[in-house]
C-alpha cells in the first residue's frame, strides 16, 4: 500500500475507533445524567423511608427497597456456599472428564438462559409446585440460579489466579488438600471472589423478569421469607408503564442506579486494594 | 465464558487420599473423601438447575405442542388466544425476536468491537481508566432502566422525527444495540488481550500502521473469541425482555415498517401472562420452551465455533 | 368457583375472629376496577371510625356479585350490570361512580366528532385513514390497551360490541402511556378514562355529545358504565355508613375523581 494511503486509512480507522469509545461512554453518561437530573428532586427522607400512599403510589418507596435488599441478600446467602464450593471442585479436585464437561456445559447454559424463562421456571416450581407462593424465598431461589454461573466462573478464575507455588509450599509442609484449599488458596483468592460475589449481587438487584413472577407485585414490606413483596425494579416498571406518577419513577430509577453504582465501585475498590497489598 | 481447560499442574493425588500409604489417620482420609463428594455435589447443582428448568418449564408448556402441533405452533401466523376459536401461532413473535436481534447486532457489534479495539490497542492508561469502567457500568445498568430511558426519551424523539408513534423496530434496535455493547466489548477485549504481545511487536517492526496491525494481524488472531462474543451478544439480545417490552408496541403481528408496533417471544409472554389462563397460559410456557431451546442452541454454537476454529492456536 | 370458596372461607374466618382486633367488620369484595377506590375509602373510613375494620378484596365483578348473594360478603362491588339469575337475587344497587371512557386524539387533529359506528370501524381496523371520517389525509395510528385492562374491557363491551380489536394496534399497558403517546403523535387515537383527560390530548364528541361530568351523569354521553356497590336488600348499619361515606363529598371528589372516574353526585 502506498504510504499516503496507509496513513489516510490509519487516521480514518483511528477516528472511527475513537468515535465508538466516545459513543459508548456518551450513552452511559446520558443515561446517568437523565436519571439523575430528573430524579434528584424526588429524593427526600420521606421518599426513601416512607410508604406508598394513595392511588398512584405517591409517598415513598421503602417497602420496595426492603424487598429488593431482602431478596438479593437471601439469594446471595444461598448461592455463595454452593458457587464457591462448586468452583473449588472444578479447579482443585476434579479430574478432566465427562462430569466436568457436563458441569461446564450446564453452567454456560444457565448463564445463557433468558431471565423470563427463569422467572416462569420459578413460578412453576417454587410458587406453584412447591407451594411456597409469591415470596422472598421463591424470588431468592430463582435468583440464586441466575447468580450461580457468575459466582462459579469468577471464583474459579480467582482460584486459578493464585500462584501455584503457594499450593506446593502447603503440600510440602504436609497439609491435606482441604487444609491447603481452606487455609491457603481461598484466603489468597478472597478479594477476587468477593468482587465476583458483589458483581453477581449487582446483577441480581437489577433483575425484573425473574422477581416479578416469583416475589410478585404486591406492595408489602416483607418480614419473613414467605412474605411477598415488590422489588424496586418491578416498581419502576409498573410506575413507568402506568405513566401517571413519573416523578416517583424517576426517584426509583435514581435510587436503583445509586445502588448498582455502589456495588460496582465497591467491587472495584476491593480489587484495587488487594492488588496494592499483594505488591 | 468458562476459563480455558488448562489444568493446574498439581502433584500426584494427595497421599492423604490413598488408602494404601498410612501417613494420615483414617479419619482424615475419610474427611477428605467426604469433602470431595460434597464439593462435587455443589458443582452438580448447576446441572441439577438446568435439568429442573428444562423439566418444569417443559411440563407446563408441553401440552400446547400436543394440542396445536409443533409445526403449526412455530409457523402459525395468527396469535389470538382469546378469540373463538383460539389461535396459537407464534411465527410473528419469532420473526420479531430474530429481526430485532439481528438489527441490534448490526448496530451494536461494530460499536462494541470498535470500543474493545480502542481499549486494548489505542487508549492510553488514563483514557482506559475512564472508558473501561464505563463499559463495565453499562453492563450493570438494569434492563428496566434502559427501557425507561427508551420509553421516555428515545420513543418521543423517534416519534417526532418520523410522525409515527415511535414504537417499533427502530426503537428496539437502538435500545438493544446499546445493551449488547458491554457483553460483546468485554469478551472481545479479553480475546484481544490474549493475543501475545510478540505478535504485535513483530507487526510494528515490519512497519505496519496501528490500523494495519489491528485488522491484518490482531483481529484474525482473536477471531474465535470475537465470534464467541458476538454469539453471546446474540443470545443476550434474543433473551432480553423488559427494555424491549417498553419500546416496541406489543402488537402480535409482523411489522410492516420500521415504526410499526410488533412483538417478540419474550415480550408477548410478559404482556399476556398477567391475565392468561388454561391453554393460553400453557401456550406461554410453550413459548418459554422455544426460548430455552434457542438459548441452548447459542451455547452449542459457541462450543462448535471454538472446536472448529480454535484448534489453530 | 374455587376463588369464591376461598373468598367466602376467608371472610367467614375473619368475621369469626373475635379474639383480637376491632369489634365491627365489613367485608367488601368484587371488581378490580373498583378496588383502588374501595381500598382507599376503607382506609379513610377505618381511620375516622375507630373500632371498625373494612376488609376489601378484588377478585372480579362476577365473584363479587356471587359472594354478596350467598352472604359471604356484605357488599359486592361490580363494574358491570346484573344479568340473568342475578337479577332475581334481591340485590339492591348503590351506584357509586361512573366510568366514562373518552376517545382521545392529538390536539392538532381537526376531527371533533365521531359516531359510535365510526369509532368501532377505527378500532377494528376497518377505517384506516382520517380522511374517511372527515379529517385530513393521514393514516390512523391506533393505540390500544393491554388485555388485562378494565378500561379495555369496558370499551370492548360498550363500543366494539364483540368485534375484535385491530391486531396491528400498539398495545400499551397504562393510561399515562396512552395519553403521552397520543399527545405527541398527530395521527394517533386511543381511549382513556375521562378523569385522566388533560389538555395534552383532545377528547372527541361521540354521536354529537361531548364528554363532560354533566353529560356523563345524565347519560347522554354513550361511552360510560356504572360502578356498583350491591347489597342484599337496602344497606343497613355499618354497610349503610360505608356506602354513605363513599357517596360523600370527601370520597367523591378526592378519591373517585383522582382514580379517573366520574363522581356520581354530591353526597348526603
């Protein structure tokens, strides 16, 4: 290619690539700005801690905040031991073979399942067949399946990132497999594992289709796991489609984004801190 | 993506697990054995999950295939479950799902790949520290917030520009395109990162420009990862529900223009589920089965691609 | 049937529960359309009358009528008229509001009046251009409600009379959305409860009658239905008090008006 043509094509390409990045970042900022500008007026102590009143959910959104936190927290409690132990198995114990292949295929499939299918599954199994009804528990169980592949994958990556010589040192001292894993490998992998958990939780908080069919749409402050509730995402969906109380919708959207941003930043901070410590 | 199947080189099976050499007590040996089974059980939960989903959704939806016939269900052009007699043809929704996904990919994949290339090859560390978090944050935005934005900002904009309601394919394409960007970009960036640095240096050493290096050397080397990224983006797009639901107009027909209301499998399920009973509800579960099957196809496609093209590494 | 059984079991169980809670109970069940009004009125009624609890549930007009006939609830709410055997059950109607549905178009649309037949033609998809009904040459952009909507159900019954809605119409799941979309798109048409019409949209006259609280009350505006509280015989005691409360200014203006319905009249 003639030198001039090369430079021209290079410059053109650079411009396009810069544009892609700018568009991507731009859309994110537009989204955040839009939600922030419209929602900030709505935020007040009464909005956060108050209850919905009246016909179109004027007032606050406290029951939805509780419902979101409750169902996500319970899901995290359920999925953490299973996901971490599963990842430990895949990276430390398993011999490559058919069973491992099946497990990986299953995890990939679980990750690829559309959330509406998970929601209907939760409805069919937890709400109806097992009779738990619309409840935090049904929602948490369904969300746990959603989070499982994420936790498995990130934990496995975290474990694999632990340098090999650490394990050999432990075995050399006569430790058993479990002692090595529990006292040496997992603690070393902990920051990354934690990050993965936080990201999975962030994903779960943003879910709508799964919780609408398992936890329900009733405005209620759940106390026991068998109580129904309406998550913030479902509330946002219902408010924006009804279209009458858009102010509350903006406020809900803003609080939701703040929560998710919080999760994201926390995960990031943990990774940065751990990197600094290990240097 | 699950991590590559590179086994950690480990010492021979731990002597605590071999019953012949008695260097540990029997109780420790048993304990280690038990733990191994426990962890295997945890790992099998994933398999259990998939089977359960397949079983329960399948059992709820299967009767509609018996009633209407798989072929008629999939190719039927009329969806009128509340009419007399009720009709359960989902072809318009299948069409809607695939077309909205295709358009979203056409718009979103180049944007995502461009951003990924930018991040991996061009951005300075300072710029990268702004753009990469932005991509990750975009991945975290809930789909209902995208839908909210689409409903209140994008739709009126499109309506004003086109003189229509603003609902339809164009709105769906734009919203879905931006939603698949983080998925495709992150995976593409991973794929580009895993191309060894030496390849780049060799290319530059031969006098190639950055762009030439990118498109002649890097992208081909990373093509398996990029194709995987795109396939996973497709899976994400076709499974998306809430955002699409709020901007496409939900008419169970094949759209006759870019701004005509239409419906997808996912959105039709949500719209109908709140009041459906009996056969209608079964039909919705039948649609969920179809979705499940489509998503499994995508997973299989990724594995196929890796097997066909990945051997060259 | 199972729903009625459960509702009546629940009502019986609750009314038999005398160990704790208020001494007087009133059960109100029925229409989901009326549910928000009934719930909010019950809340306010309870607050004004300590010792009283009004229990409200919404399972459907038919179930509401059945449960008041059988005695398992005190008041049965319904958004439809009595029919068939229900007329012989000795139920007394206390109408509490009107649900008038306005057909709305974009404010820039010059069309001001439509006949019921024309509205039917538009919403079934037979009439496709505004020029066919005296307007400019512009395609009609149809906006429909989702099938779970009470407003759609009422519109279907009163205007369409059994004909099917045009399947290519946009289906929007909320009043506010219908209003927002019609307010912006020039060729669009939709329908919402009269109480939600603002000056963002224009409500057309039907058969020459413009929708307003007075034309709704005197029945000249054709697209309306009555919301009923049914009781076995004349309402007495606590039921009477509650019905009077719902018919009073406080509820009629604030609750019923805010819910998008037309108040039935100044109260006692």
